[in-house]
C-alpha cells in the first residue's frame, strides 16, 4: 500500500496549515507507515492517508509524487 503522510518538520512548534508538508511511503499497513516515519525522522505527523485507485492516480499526476524509502528492522 502507498500512504500519504502529512507532517510538520518540527515537533515543538504548533502545527500550521501553511507549513504542512507531504511525503509518500510504501508500507504494509498504516501502523507500519507511522512507525517508519517516527523512527527515521523528527517530524510531527498530522495525518496518514491510504492512497489507492483514483486517489493514487491523482497524486501521481498532480503532486510532486516521489516515494520516500526508509529501512527499519523494528517496523517489520
């Protein structure tokens, strides 16, 4: 599955819509996706959304779509 992760780069500063960023990650589940991001970044995760079908196609065609790759033995 591919997941869209909305996040803030800093956990200390209050989240603002204007500074929300996005990354795309492939993982077995939403729990695994969250674990991978939390273990490999200092990001404050706002939302994780599963992408499939038309939603995935739209993101691939209209966004700066690039899969982020993390490797973590604990997340498997």
